[in-house]
């Protein structure tokens, strides 16, 4: 199901880095995310709910960009 908040999810298994692009255009990279969490996120029916309960405030992150999509 498409998400109203999350535009794209990318996971680098070797580095355990999860990159999340939001529909606002902001991109965040989450560090030390286990494969099973990333896989669950990618297959979740509600990406936003999964993100809020399993990723947000649980993993270190940094913002990659804050430029809005135009």
C-alpha cells in the first residue's frame, strides 16, 4: 500500500543503514538498523505506523537533505 508520509525506503544491508525519503522531500539515514527491521518496514501494510513504532526514536539518524520536492 502506498504511504501518505513515506515516498521511498532504501536499505544497505552491508552497512545496516536505512534511508527513508518522506513525501516532504526530507531524507534521513538511520544507522545500525537490523535486516529484519528494514524488511518488516518495507513489507508493512502501514509504513507510517511501522516507522513510528519500530524505527523513530529507536535508531541514531542524520538528515541527508531538507530540500522540499518541487
